[in-house]
């Protein structure tokens, strides 16, 4: 029987118990000492694949830890789970669906059947449609109502219909095609719409309404606002089809909105929103960087898919990163994980991985609905370095929490300015080094004495200067950001998240938790606008409704 139908209580497995015992034995493990004792530590705890280099030697692990973690992966049936994922088995049990984002990056000619139907021809048909549309726009053949070519594309979408495309199109800006600018409109906040629309001309703007469900409040409201704006700027209903296209699995709703059927790019229910940038949801990416580069992105992700399926777990990047996350989350009490890109173009990766990880693994019950008795997904946060060093890294270095971090950095900058890139790279490395080395009391005291400080002053200041160190991090180095390598990087994190869900026995592909807020939002809206007079379920919410009603004008 497939693993997801027999969810395990991972805490009862022998490997789990062995890891608990090992954790106790590792209480006094010192990374400093481990590096001094083993000159091969860097080589032994690093690997390279798909254009990415991973150094995971700055972790609270030794060879035995790795063996035990790999043992855990074996005991939960990870290999079988990986096969199930790629074969299109129903891994999303609560919604009765497979999770087949990996199919979107399979090459032409591959076969994959879902319910007896080979889905690959459809996947490539849509990719061809994307190619055709992008070609027409880039060649100036797709024209707006005044016969001028399109200069600006606005992706109206939120969550997975926004974060992935935004990450990739901005990360690959050096590959941008001339002539078309891409913008993103996500939130139901008039200010966002106002600021963006002020930069646009309706006659040369194409809106992509990007929504798998075509039922997302923010997206529908923004689409309506965009349509009203387009009409107010001089566009006509009759020519609306030249300015609005859609990506959705809900064709009927997109047609009802006024989008022509031939301008609706399909999606499938076997692609989750946060895994959808590889589908036609990636249209703004293809428009930004061209279809050839978009295909390179897919191909890079495919190489990571192969690595994930074939590499032994000890040399498998997503598996190792996932197991390290389990090690810290379940055995060291870590509640958070930082993603720290040292690259301007990659600055949005934290946001994308935040949705990917937290919406996937922010779960408390297993696939069969039984509650878990251990922690699951961590809080994913972070941001671009060096900026974070002057803001929140302080807590990473001296705070009371253990927060493992992933540093991501390219070797080559697209825009060398003097020696900035050497400094950027140096800072990235020195942060992980500082987290690992820390500063002992003796070192702090010596440093202060060397400055000629009086002994009383040394003793007063030394405790503040001590940095505990021994704080874990991974460093992912990319020689130079390219569509291929970025594809591999993002796919790697998708697989990392999947592996953790397998270990915990949870469903990484549903997101029921977001529904309650949406439901309650309707009642709150009705109370704000006078549609319902009966009070809200609780006094706090009602009080805040009253506050708004008493002050809101217009
Ligand atoms: O509300 C959460 C969510 O469903 C995400 O999972 C999804 O990525 C986002 O909303 C957008 O959904 P859609 O593409 O259907 O508009």
C-alpha cells in the first residue's frame, strides 16, 4: 500500500529513537572543534549538482548524524514516496489529487498517465501556446485597441499566482527581453492599484488574470478595477479581448469575466498554486525573459528532479536539506528557518519559499487526519544580505533562539561595481562563519584588554561581547544565476518541502487553513458595509467594526 495511505507516527520509528539518543550525545558538539579535528570536514559535508554547490559542513552534525537521518528517510519510505510523487499517485489525499508540478518540466516525448490519460501532450500544447503568444507580443504583432504594440504586461494574481513568477522574472532581469515591462498586482489595496495604474497606458497594456480557481477575492477585485480603468482610459468592451487574457483552470468563470476562450491558458488541478510557476502561470516569466529562457528554467528544474530521484540520499541535495531541517526542528527545538540571499536579483526568493514551505508544511494532522505529536514546518523568514546584517542578524548571533539559515550567493555578479561583489560574497561567508565560530568569553576579554581597557571595564563589557556560536547554516553557491540554475534551485526547495512532509506523514499539497479567514471575511465585510446588522461572533471584532464604521468616510 502506498505510504500516504498508511501514515506513520514517525516518533515511534527506531530511527527516531536513535536520533533522540544521538541528540543527547551531541549536546556538547562543537563545530569549531569538529573543523579542527577533521581537515576533510568541508569536502565530506558538501556536494555539487545541477549547477549548485551546497556546503552543509557548518551544521551540528557528524557522520553518524547523517547516517541516522538517512536511516529515518529510509524508515519512512522516502524512496517509495518519491516514486509516488513522480508517478502521479494521489499524494494530496484530502483533495484526492496528485501533485504533478514535475510533469510541467518533463521533456517532449515523455509519457505520464493520470487516470489512464497521457497528460504530457497537453502540457506541451500549453507550452506551445505560451510560446506563440510571447512571440506575438515580442514581435509587436499583438496590438491594443489603438493598434499600438503592447509595452506593459500586468499579472493580476496572488499567492502562487504571483510569488513564483515575480521571483523568477525579477531574478532573471539580466535576461529580460527589450520592449515589454512586467508588473505585478496582487493585493486588494487601492493604493497598489493606484500606484501601478499611474505608470501605465491602457492602449499598450495587457492584463493577465492569473488565478487557478478564478475565485480569489483579491484577484477578481483587481481584475474588475483594471477593467474599469481600461474602459475609463478609452478602451471599449468590444476590444477588451486585446487587453485581458487569463490563466486558470476555471475556464467558465474566466469567460464570464469577458475573456475570450482562446485567450485562456489552462491549468490543471494536479498543479498546486505554490508549485505552478512552471505552468502557464509562468506566462509573465516567459514574457519577461523569452520562451527560450523559460524553457531553460524548466530544463534546470528537470535536472534537479532527476537528481532528486536518482542520487543516493547521502548525496541528495533536497533530501539532505530536508533532513537537516527535521534534525533542528524536531530534535533541537528550532522553530524558524532563515533564507538569506546575497544577491539583489534573488531578493524575492524568501517570499516565494515562505509560501512554498509554510503553506505546504504548516499542518498539524497527518494524511489520515490523526494529529501529529511533534513539530512540523518552521517559520520561514529572512531577506537579502547584507541588509539583514544591519537589522535582524543580531538575533541570529546573540538571541536566545536557534535559527538555522540558508545563505544563497552567486560567484559572479551581473553588474560588477568596483569590488562590491567581493565584499558582498565576503560578507555572506563571514556571516555563516560568525554564526559558527562565535566569540568565547576568553576571546572577548582578550580583545578588550588588547584595547588597553581597565580590568573592571573588561569584566563589565565582556558578557555583552560573547557570541555563543555553534549556530548552523547551509551555504548554496551558484556560479552565476541563470535560468537553468534558478530552475534547479527552486525545484530543490520544492523537493525539500516534500521530503519533510513525507517524514512527518502530512499532506504538503492542501491548504485548508487559509479558508476560515476567507469565510469570516465575508461576514466582517457585510457588517462593515451595513449588509448585516447582527453583531459579530466576538466583541473584539465587533468593536473594531464599530471603530471603522464610526470613522470611515467614502
Ligand atoms: O488562499 C491561498 C491560495 O489558494 C493559494 O494556495 C494560492 O496560491 C492563492 O490562494 C491564489 O489562488 P488562485 O490561483 O486560485 O487565485
